[in-house]
C-alpha cells in the first residue's frame, strides 16, 4: 500500500472506519470523505490513534453535489499527482414487511443515498483512475441484489443498479486502460456481502451468531488486497464474501 493514494467515501461509518485504519496501517495516503464533519473527524482521530504516523486526512463533501465531488477528485489528483483507489462505502437500508407495503419514498431515499452518490464518485474519479498505474474502484453490494425478498424490493433494486453501473465502469477500464500486454491497469470490483458486522454490534450481542455476516475488519482486508492481484483478474468481477 505504500505510495498509494486512496479516497474513501462514507469514511465515518463502521466500514469506513475499518478501511481507513487498514489502509493507513499499510502505508497508503488515505483521504476520507463524509457529509458529517464531527463524525468524520472522529473517524480520522481514531485512525491516528490506532496507526502511528498515519497519513490520513478528510474532506467534508456532499456526495449528492456532483460539482463538489468533481472538485474533490481534481484537487486530490492535483495535490498528490495520482489517485490509485476509490472505495465507495456509502450505504443505507430501507424495507417493509411485505411487497405491497413497500414505500416508494424508501426508493427515493435509496436512489439518492446508494445510487446517486456512487454515480457521482465513479464519474468524478474515473479519469484519474485511468491515469493511475494501478487504479482500483470498489463498491460493497448485497446478496439480496441477486435474490431479492418481497419486502426488500427498493433495497435490492438500488443495489442491483449500483452493480450495473459499476460493471459499466469496468467496461470503460477495459477499453481505456491497457498495459504493454494489452491488459487493463485499472479495475472496478463489486464485493458482495449479506450484511456487515461491526465491533459495536458484536459487543451489543456477544451471544449472537451473525451467520453469513462480514466483519468490517475482514471487508477492509479484502479491499486492501485488491492491489495484490492484477487488474485483469478483478475488473468487472463479483467477490463474494458470503455464501452465494
């Protein structure tokens, strides 16, 4: 990870905190983004405490504002000379007991929070990742996108949309980034989970089994390991961290 410059969107959430810590421990320069300044600073402080000498900073960004996101991407590449990774960890869940009870305002919320924010980060950072020698873009999807439940229509549809969008980005990398042997140098990858398990959740319910859940630390390890494999092996792939 040394020398890599990585942006983390949604840095103040449980997954974001784990990823900040793991990337910083690996020697990367990490820039976290979040809309909540207080939560973001708390996540950055926790990273600095956990990793001595961590090269970590933050930016308060409204990911629903495309100009803010584009300006952020341009600033990072200008300041550091390159951007090697973008991890989009912005999520949210809405659901209902039955299909008939589905509320379309849940879809509106998920469209903005889950889909629109991803569209903005992917479009803003794609050129920089193309220019990087080892660009990586990754999202976290859900197994429910592949097997929706009756009450989870809005959530499953939103996650399915993010997967399709990310696969389109992967196709752009295949066409626009090539090494001397003709293989892509950048990759867009989808990590698929059932649900995330944070240390706080484990502490609240120490006896619970959380079957099929992915611990945030394990997610962070998988994201950090994306640079251990060639882009051609990762681009457009689903990495399942739970049972299919």
